[in-house]
């Protein structure tokens, strides 16, 4: 349990610092995706008795997808 929480904390730290060079939509998308993914992952994981693991996986996946979508919006607005 401690190992899982430590890895989750380190993962969130690295995800949070990697978004600094992107625009506001990428940052907002990553944060929103992480929150939605964590909630959905916790609900789905609770059905199998692993709510914390489901929340961690959902948060990571949601952050990646939300950040990618927000980054695409930023690039569209910049004209790339």
C-alpha cells in the first residue's frame, strides 16, 4: 500500500511538472482529465475491491488524454 501511494505521488509530481511548457488548455485538460479519470477509476475499481488502484490508473490515463486534447486545442489556436 505504501509503495502504491509513493509511486502515485511521484507520478503526479512528474505529470505536473511536464505540463509547464504547454498552453493553458493543455494544463486545464490534464487536470480535468485526471479528476474525471480518478473518479471513474475509483467507481470501477470499487466493484472489484481495488478502488485506490482504479483511481490511480484512471487519473493517469485521464491526465494523458486530457492533456493531449488540450494541447491540440492550443496548437489549433496558435495556427500550427
